[in-house]
């Protein structure tokens, strides 16, 4: 498994996020990677996905595939 450096990442959260901080933040890590982390634990771990996988997941969310 290769490691991805997230130390210089610029994290952003959705404009629809609530002020309570219960959200995730996403960062473009360059090349073919996207980072995702918990906004309440900015020094904690981050998940790293390929840009293709993240785009497929985000598209599924937008289409309501995970609605309950």
C-alpha cells in the first residue's frame, strides 16, 4: 500500500454543513487522490480514495441511492 501525504492539503466542507461541526471535510490531494476526514477531529485519521471512486460515491449520493 502506498502512502499519500496529506500535510499540505486544503480541506473544505459542504456549504450546506451545519454550524455544529458534524460533517466531513474533503481535500483534493492531487494526482489521483481525494482525502476525507471528520471535521471534529482535524488531527485524526483521513481516508484516501481514488478520484474515480470518490466521484462514483458522490454521484450515488446525489442520485439518492443511499436514502433510507
